[in-house]
C-alpha cells in the first residue's frame, strides 16, 4: 500500500489504536465515560458537586466532561461510576473476525 492509499476503519477507536486490544480499551472507556456524563447530567449537579461525588478535582471533572478518554484509565472510570451510584455490567462475546 502506498502512503496515499486510503484506509477505512469501522470505528474511531480502531483508527486511533495500535492494536485490537487497545481499540477495545478505547471503546470500553469511551462507553463508560459517556454513561458517567449522562448520569451526572441526569442528577443536575453543579460541576463542584459532580467533582465531589466523583471523588475527583474540578479540573479532572472538566477533562471527563470534555470526553478526554485518553486521560482516564479503565479502573479510574469504574471507580468514578461506582462513587456516583451507577451499575456496571460486563458482557463478553466471541467474535470470529478478531482471530
């Protein structure tokens, strides 16, 4: 493939990641972050209240609200979700096109 050939990706995470494992981590973190943002909005918290309930600083909350996925680990997002009372369900399924 030449340097000018177009490459198409099914998901944004696939384009950003160096491996399928990294892409999966991006997808999961992005979904968790979206759910946390929705939960914060549904509770009508101020940003100060949201930071307090999430157990993070206000600048860190701003990174979360701006969807800066790369700045948060999976563990950190799970912890934030638990602190604000959300429920996390993990579901894995076999995909033939990954191997």
